[in-house]
């Protein structure tokens, strides 16, 4: 497992210990088996981004703090230059860049996502609401049993509790996703 995953796992373990709760309690709250939670906390297994949001909410910290170990400080304006978004390494199938990681107490999580046709993504599910806006290429969004094809300029707003995935049609696709936390 790469060093970033191990660092994230260590921060999650540290948060649990600071709160004085057991692995069993954390696993129960996050709807995981104890064995699964332990794999995430030891860095044995990569944590899905949807679960990272739940962990951040449970421990009352910003997602940026879990990802980087640094608390975001900005509260009025957050400016991120092109290519300088915080790379969020969660799934091989998606390349995520957080576009507001420096802003504290975010109510939304805007991400620039690049899809690569080399990998087939799995269905994911998470709380909140999600908005996608296609920038480049074409991709298919599968939500439950429904499928939507997005091309540049197309958008889609949906309930992400329904299992979903994004698959490029062609080599790559790039889109903005905004997740309401």
C-alpha cells in the first residue's frame, strides 16, 4: 500500500484514539465489520472516498485534515490555480483533485475528476447530493439501473445514496463533480 494511504490510516487511528473510542465502536458507527475497519485503520486496504467523508463527519474534522494532516484555514476565499488541486488518491479508476481543500467548514466538495478507460470502476454509494458537469470527452454515468451519457456541457444532478459509477466512453473523460456534504 502506498505511503499516502498509510498516512491517512494513521490519522484516522489517531482521531479514534483521541476520541477514546474502540475499533468496535467506530466500525459500528460506520456500518463496517471490525475486520474491515481494522484494514482501513492499518492501511492494509484503501478507504473509499465516500467512507472518508463519513469518517470526517464522525470525527468532526475536515476531509482535508484526514487527507493531508493539515486543517484548512481559509474562510472567505479559496483560490486554486490550474493543476494545483489536492490529489485525492482513492480509486485507481478515478483521478480526483479537490478544488477547495484550503477552505474550512465546506458545505460542498468540488472535485475535478479524470476517468481512464484502463480500469473499470465499481459502484459506490455515499450521503449527500452530487452534481456532475462534463468538461472533456464522453462518459457514462450508471445510477442504479439507469444510464446517462454525458458529453461536454452536459450536467447531471442525483442522489448518490443510489449505487453509481462513471465510465469513460473512449480513452478518457474529465468532469467536475460537486458533492453536497
